[in-house]
C-alpha cells in the first residue's frame, strides 16, 4: 500500500524507484495526512529528509515520555 497520492515513476527511472524504496522502507507513505506533505524530488535529498523526520519523531517521543512521567508523578 503506497497511498492514494503515489504516482509511479517510469519503469526506466531507476533513481526514482530507489528513492521510492528508501522512503517506503523508512515508513513514509504517499498519502495526504500521513505525515509531511513534502517529498524529496531527488535521490540525494532522501537521506537528509529521512534524518529530519526521524529526529522530529524522536523529539516528539521524548516530549511525550516526559509528559507521561510528569503526569504519573503528579497523580501520586
């Protein structure tokens, strides 16, 4: 399932297919509302894009953990 917004590259566009594979392996879907709307246009932009997404998710998870910990502590 690639998502409704996925548009397949030409069969011969091997760099574009590599880009699609890397994005999908990172869990990035091609569907509106499933994450950032921006998708890298070139293969060389994929790695920095994935790093930014992972960093944002990590920061969000850290914040959620701190909030959960604070809520648990106050409840006692």
